[in-house]
């Protein structure tokens, strides 16, 4: 008896199987308040005046362009259809018309002026970074953001903002199971700013070109090594707002989110006080002599926050990223070899400089790599050694 494939693969069964396969992914997709929306086709309205004006201009320009498109092609197609040869029309032989030429010159000119005036007003306002209440420097690293509060309340604070390690692990495993609504947007240290205050953001980069962009604020500014650019925003609503690096900056580009937390003035003051106390508590004496167990515990945290994204948790590296497990420079008994790499970077920035970390953190991560995986050297790098090498820079 011959088998009939139609009886084995009924269309309804195929559709049901496909629906079951994709339902697990579909139910996990949700809107992220302050971030991207499901099937979003337009710009967000935003929570700043600039973003709202950008949205309005975009809508008006799209309507205007659509009207012009329809009008021009309607006239063109009407003329072609009305004067076709099959109904007896013959091609006319005529020369220029001054009236027509004047009209099709003046009308587009007026349209361009009407478009340029409001656009120029918004563009000029976007670039006016004067009289800021708070100035923050955003430095792009491969692949994280560094924030330094330069002027205003919170002056002197600084920290690194990195993708939450649990989200990276989730991505590496194929993003299976329940996916959080802020998937790949959650960071360990968000940028915190007060509501209704003018925030100036100075952008630069440590290695390659990045771009600081938060759609809800209507801002996008390139962060270029060796250059300082700036932008600004004034958030009118308390909440969490998200963005990403919008310049292709390397293999981890997708794991470089921006999280801006807008809080009330009172909550911001409380946050600043907390951060100052945390910074004071972390102020380590570089001359302190550490024992191996305690510096390894410190180094494990530093490695997870700054190094594991490239070198992996197992120290094996990936692709062009060199492994630390078994590395000659890591195993070298001359500690200055590894310390110099940490302070200066190498391979034209492929391995970035980490001199923004403290002497203790660098000593801790160096000690951790010298004693992890198969690297059981028993070597201990003291902060004083890092301090001595930093003085030579």
C-alpha cells in the first residue's frame, strides 16, 4: 500500500506545529516603558520638548511629502491616461512656458522655506548646551559606558555602566525561557539625573567611535576618540529611559545599552549622598598589603564586571580575543608585564587601557587571572606595584 504524503502532512497540522513553535517566542515580546515598543514604526513622542518637536516635524514632513508625491504622480498618470495615443491624441510640439517654469521654481522654493524654518529652529535648540544644571561626561568603551559628573550636584562622582551579567549569560544560552521585558537593556549602574533639569552630556570615547543615543530624549551624539562633542536634554517625566550605542563599534556592539534613570530632585540628592558614601568606602590605600584570598575575591568581581565580556568567564577568549588561561604574559613572574598591558592596552586598542580603574582593582584582577583556571601560579600583585607603574605613564 502506497503512502500518501497528504495524509501525513495535513496543512492544519503544519500550521498548528508552526504556531506552537513560535508561540513561546511571541509571548515573551513586550513593550519596554521608556524603551522600544513591539512593532514600533514611528519615532517615540518622547519626554523632552526637543523629542516632541522632532516627532511633530517628522509627522508634518511625512504628510507634506506624501501629499506632494500623490499630487505629482496623480497629474502625471492623469496626463498619460487622458492623452494616450489609443484614443486619438497626437504628440504636441511646443517650447518653453515662462509661467510654468516660474511656478515650478517658486512653489518648491516656498515649500523648502516652510520646511526649513521650523527645522532650523529645532536644530539650533538641540545644539544649545549653555546654562546646564548638570554636566555629565559619557565615555564609550568596548563595550560599556563610563559616566563622570563634572558640574552641578554630584560633581566628582564617576562609575562604569555595564550590561547586567545575567542578561549576557541569557543571550549566550540562546535567550530561552522567560525573557525579561528589559532584556539586554539592564545595566549594573544606570545614569541617574534629576527631573526638569537641563542635563548637558559631553561625549568622547576611549577606543573606537561610539554613539550615545536615547530616543525618548531625542538625542544622538557620536563619541569619538580624541574629540569632545556635547548634547543635552531636559526630561519632563520621572522614569527609566533606554538607549543603545548607535555606531557599529565591534563584535559586542549589541551589548552596550544605555539606561538613564530620571528621579525627583529629592531622590537625586539622596542618591548623590549614597554614592558619595560608597565612593568614600571604596577609597583604598594603594600602600595596603593584601592577602591572597581577599584580593582574589575582589579580583573576581572586577573581572566579571570588566573583562568577562571579551575574555569569557572561563578565560578562554574568543576569535581574535586572546585567552588569559595559559597566557604567557599572565603567567610571567615579572608583574610589570601584565600591569603595563592593563594600564596601556595593546594591539592598537583591541585590548583597551583600564587605567580608569583604581590601583587596587587592577592589582586584584591581575592576581585573579594569575590564580584562576589552570593558572595556579600563587603570585600576588600588590596595589603598590600598579601605583609604581602608573607613575611612569
